[in-house]
């Protein structure tokens, strides 16, 4: 790689890490298009490198939110069973899919989630702190309202199915399963945006670990490129974590929808050329 390419990958990784930690989606939704469309890498190589950065984003955000009660460990570990199965299955089968099929699948998934986030941008899912959150719910201090809040988890079968699908999406597209889990947990399962993002950030790293060894064994991971991307993601994740604590939830949802819509449009155009 030339020095200019290294610098570009580090910068792209920084942006991806910032978006990933802000929204709990891993950042691959930005990094994969940059590596694939911008630098001309094969989709499977871009996907595998992105999975490496998902692990980095997960580590930074999970460490930063520890002690703030935003991560729902019980819910996350239960859903991670389904996510890991989906990630493993995708890691085994992704090499059989064409780049055009993967790109079109990428576009459809991102478009659908953008619509969901915009339709639910005003929903907050918080209850008074004194309300019993139930077995899988939780409590945390909400910076936006300035008080302790509780939430209950609803529709667990939907959450498990989404996690299985998210694991498959992560393993096949390299974008981190949070792109599905965060919107669904927030929109239909009663989990506030900040808690959903923090819990997802923990989960996406574990899901990526189930797929990365398979991608490395097939030669899809370029170590120098992956190292540059991870360096950028580590820096960007810290910046995104800082901004995320100060941003309003409504604007985080709008930002997420805009990013997803732009990426979806790019891949729809690319798939039908």
C-alpha cells in the first residue's frame, strides 16, 4: 500500500469508528462501501476487513460504557446465542454468493432499516425509575432527561429472530449486526436507544469473532489494510463515544437513517449497472 492509501484507510476507519460507537452499529456500513467502491477492493475482502474493525469498535464502546448501566448484559448474552449461530452460518456460506448478490442484499437491508428508524424517531421507551423492569429489562441514568429511568423488554421471540438474522448479515456483509439489532430493539422491543446501542456494541464484537477466523482462513483479510483500518477505528470510536453522550436521541436516529439511506442508494446504483 502507498502512504496515501494508508492515510485514506485510517481516515475512513476513523469516520466508521465514530459512526459505529455513536449508533452501536459497528461502522462497517461506512467502511465497506469505502473499501469496495472507493478503493476497488473485492466485496468479500472489504467485508472481512470491516469485521476486524467491528471487534475494535465493540471493545472501545463496551469499555467506555462499563459502569454506566447502559449495557444490558443479561439481554445481550441471551441474544448473542442466536447472533453467533447466524454469524457462523454466514461465514461458512458467504463464499458461495456473488459480489452482485451481496451488494444488492446490502442495499435492501440498509434501506429497510433507514425507514424503520425515521418512522420511530420520536419513540423513547423509558419508564419511571421505580417501575419494575422485569427479568431482562434494566435501569440507567439518562443524561438527556437528567434522571434515572427503567425499561422493559418486549417481544423476545422477535428479538431472537432479529439477532439470528443480524448475525447472518454481519457474517455476510461485514457491517456489524447492530444495523438490525439497534433499530428493532428500540422500535419494537422496548429498549431505549442508548441502551440498545450500548448492548449492541458489546454483542457485535462477539458475533464478528465467530466469522473472522473463517474469513482469514480463506485469505479474505489483508493484514496491512486491516491494521490501518483498525487504527482509525480505535481513534474514531473514542470520539464517537464522547459525542454520543451529548447528542439528543432523536438526532442520533436521524443520523443513522441518513447514513443508511445514502449507502443503500449507492449499492442499488452499483448493483444495477
